[in-house]
């Protein structure tokens, strides 16, 4: 992260913004987990409603690096002060315009929400901690020498995404992006063995429930 020589006025403005901002409604549905999140346009609307009066503005610069796309976010203040956040890059698993666009939209929403303090996703830590739902939230702590993930396991994860999407009649990219977010990884191939094993366990449970529901509907 880079900043201007001073960020005194910018920090004051951000503090006022976070104190007064109205958290936007989580109006978009995740079809796989029956959860809601704030779509990008609502995040932007919430920011614009308060930011301009406080002298705050932002720019987001699209980035392209090998098979990754992402965003560099810069918050500026009318005083000339700024904060330039580190690039947030995501791998593009499918080399298509749709795949790149989906990753960019997610990166924009994620970085804007984090920078301005917008709660854009449902918090299920309570359920995860009590064991009410499959949890992969706390698997992002890597050991000094994390175990390597085999290509077979990576292939198995992607096959499970496809199987679940086929059963539910949805898009496998959506379940994949959601699971990456829950596991706190930028790419399945970059995940630790513990993270991948937890993803597999979660997907096994989801697929089993989906099959039960499909069977019930057929009957």
C-alpha cells in the first residue's frame, strides 16, 4: 500500500464516512448457498451518497497479469491526500470475456467494500463456529511448510463444482467464486491441502443434499 506524505485529512474524512454511511441492503441472491450479498452497483451507490460531501473520491484501475485480472483501488481526498491499495488479482479459470468480467466485478466489489467499510456479504461466523453449517472460514492459516495439493485433488474440486452446478441447474463459476471467497483463497490451485480438503468435504455435503432434493422432486 502507498500513501501521500500525510493522510490526516483523508483519515478524518474516512472516519466520518464510516460513522455516517448507511449500509446497503443485501439484495442479490447466491443461488447455491441461499445467502445474500450487496451487488456492486449498491456498494457504489452507498459510497457516492456520502463520499462527495466529505471530499472523498476513488478510482479503480483494471489490471491484467498473465492469467489473472484484478483491480488497483485508490482513495483520494480533496486535500490532495491519497491511499493507493495493493493490487487485488484473481485467476481467470476460464479464458473467456465472461470469466474475466466476473472476476473483475468481484474484485471491484470486494476491494471497494473493504476500503470504505461496507459490509457486502452475510456474516456466517456464528453458525460456522457452532457447527450448524459446513465451515471453511478458519482454514486460511498456512503452516511454515504447507502440504502440497495434488493435481488429482484440484481436478476433483472442479469436478464437484460442475456436478453441483449440473444438479442445481446453475453456473459452476458462481459456486467456485463463492467457495474461493469462503476459503479465503485467490485460486483453488493456490490453496493449502487443509483448505482443499475442507472445500471437498463441504462440496460432498452440498452435493448429497442436492441429490436428496432432486430425488424428492422426481418422486
